[in-house]
C-alpha cells in the first residue's frame, strides 16, 4: 500500500506544477485579440483609426502599456480625448472623442470653438470653413470675436468668410456676399450694428467695400459696372 503521506505530497507537488503553469500563462500566454473602438465618427473612418492600433494586436494583455496607447491616439489629428481600458482576458477598449474644427487659423492649423489649435490633417477638407487670421498668441480672442460677429450677422442671413485682426488690433471682415468690411479697433459693437442696417437696405450685389471707421457713418465703395 502507498503511504498516505506520499499521496498527499504527490498532490501538493502536482498542484504546484499546475499553479506554476497557470502563472506562466498569465505572464506570457494571453495576448490582445480584440480592439474595440467606441466613439462618434465624424471625421475619422473606423478602418483608418483601427489601422493606428494594429501594433496592439498580439501584445501581452498584462504588460501592454495603456498610457502609450492613449498618448498615441491623442496625437492624431482631430482627436480631443481618449480613454483606454483592458477587458479580461483579451480585449482592449478605446473610447475617444473627436474635436470639432470650426475655422482655419492662419492657413496652417484648425481651431475648435474654444480657440484651441488643432492639427490640420491631410484627409480633412477645410474648404467650407471660415478663415481666421491674426497674431499667433491671439487665437482665443479672434475666435471669441468671430463668434460674436457671426452670431449677430445671422439675423440678416450674412456669413463670415474670413476675419482678420492685424498687429495693432484692427479688424477686417469678408462676408459671403463679397463685401469687405473695415471695422477698425474701436466701438466694434456699434459698428457691427451699423453694418447690419446697411445689409438690410443696400443692394448687396453692387457693394465692394464698407468702411465703418467713422463716428456715425460709413464709406461705401461700389463695384465697377
């Protein structure tokens, strides 16, 4: 007969072998088999974003650095924020939010509604966006002024094509109807209201330039016939 102590020892040794093999599997065996993308696709296509994560497949589940995944995705154009989470035993969940470009800044970058600069992606068609120009450190101020101007001009169905703030703080606006507006540096709100009144009464197809840098009036340059 086999002694009871021997059977117990064999059981303990066998158990340790199984546990050891399991730990090796946890350490080396499980790889990332699935990557799930969760977010609203406005500008990115799901397939294109998935390509940026191909390197994650087959990475070890436990040792994969989720911070690196997060940083890599956040550096892509028009990505606002990213959350990365591992889901046992083989899935990586990536939640993302895209940023919303509302204007082109100095022909080089895009701006979101907060006036923050975004990378201008080669795949993004910015033709329909208004163009804003100004000193490099004035992005937020120019965006705020653009939003104020555009909000008021909507009352007369006018749209801004471009807005420029020069080095001394003087403003120039180009409207979708072709008008070039010179607002100057002072009394911007009053001058904008004057512009709205002119938009109501002047034949828009005949006006080239409206200069509002006057106390109460405006200088009009008419289009040549």
